[in-house]
C-alpha cells in the first residue's frame, strides 16, 4: 500500500533522480546495468530514464566486472542507519529495523479488524504461520477478545 501522503515526496524523488541522471549523461555517464541479452537487443536502453533507479547513490562508482562508471542505487544500509538514528533520537530503547515496520503494519491491520488473507498478502507473507505471528495482539487494545468471566 502506498500512502497518499507519500506521493508528493516520491514525485520529488523522481524529479531529483531524473535531474541527476541528466547531469550524469552530460558528464558522459548515466548508464544503467542491463543483462547481456537486453544490452545487445536495445543498445541505447541503458541511458534511458526508464532503466534508471529512483533512489540513486550519492556518487558514481566503477563496476569491477566491466570497468564502466555509473551510478548504482542507494544501498539499503543507508536506510537502515537512518531508521536506527531516528529510533535513538526518539529515545526508543528497543532494536528497531526496517523489518520492524513490516510487523507493525501487520499488527495495525489486525487491530483494525482486517481479514486474515489481507494480513497475509499485504506484508508479503507466503505462509499462514508467518502471518499468525502478529496474532497475540488480539489480547490488547479496545477490540481485545475478553474472557467470558471478565
């Protein structure tokens, strides 16, 4: 699910990526890696915007296999470091990772009363056992299942 509130920021990011790609092209770079068959079939495709990444790395690098200089995608560790930094800034003493958001999302879906299949498919869980990990939340919150004795 893409939150509507994230659309403007993503549009800004696409604009930034396009501008960086145009700058790289002007400097003689701006080539994306393509598998051999595609590179042969479409020799100019590697410089087209449609083959570039939306979240480009901050600097160019040399592909050790080909010697080609181009801009890779932002490494996932950068996002993980930013999440950790935000957790520390928010004084959250638990271990927080990008994967934490996946579980939080599934938990909120469960609390909101969504059906089981939705809770399994949206976060990308392949089997029902993984989706059931979030089930203990049923004992919490205003929609909690309560004992008949209570």
